[in-house]
């Protein structure tokens, strides 16, 4: 029978103009190292806290639109990239193996494995075009990262929030799951 879900933490992440790519990560590790893919026990719900506009007079950040005036997902304020299939242990292990350097007969590092891993990672990476009101649900074992915010922000002093990329999130988990990695060292403010 289905297990009850529990609403967890609610918060936000803010990417400011000039910030780089976030380190690639999963929000939580796999429960077991010998089972490739268990059902989802912990998921993240998030939505962008910004509106994408096609404004040629906007000097703070740029969004790319196609000839039908549909946003392509490319923006100087960035977004979030997800690695398809990485909620499976076999995929995440293959892509993030630390055995990236093989030694040749002279004892020199050979980065062929690392190059292949980077290419596979790029092929599996998705960058959804999200706008205000869109919602993404993803398994917290999914490898992902925030993309760089290369916008200039507001240089005129009129809008200090220009170019900032807020993302709002909510964690949902099976009632039996507890996430010590992300939350045990946080002080609760609503008890």
C-alpha cells in the first residue's frame, strides 16, 4: 500500500549576478549501495521566483527567444541543470566515479576516462526553460546544479533585484525518511 508523504522544509536559493556554476551534486545519497533504483522516497518541488521577459531595453540580463517569440531557456541569469537518469545508482556511479585517472606504462595520468565521463554527463544534462508559475518535481537522488548567473545586474541603481534569480523549494518525503545530511545542523525557527 502507498506510504504517506510528509511535507518538509520550505526555503529559497538566490543566485546573484556574477555567481558561477554551483557544484554538481545530489541533495541526498542513495539509501543502499547495492540496489540500483528504489522508488522515490524524497523529492524536491521547486519553482522559479522570477518572470522571463522579452525586453530589448533590459540591460541587466538577457533572455534568448526564438523566431516565434518562445523562450529557449537560455538566459544570462542561468537556471538549474539536471542529469537525466542519475537517480539510478548505476548512472550516478558511472558519471561521478573518482577513478578518472588511469596510469599509462610510464606512470603518467591518462584522462581518457575523465573525458568520456564529462562527455556522457553533458549528453545527459537537461536545462529546462522555466518561467514563473512552472514547477519541477525531482527525486533528491538526481544529480543537478545551479547554472552560472552571468547577468550584469542593475548598474543604474534603480532596481537592486535586477538579475537576481530566486528559486523557491519544498521538500516532500516518505514519512519514515529523515534527512540528516541537509537539515540536522539547521536551527528551527517555527517550532
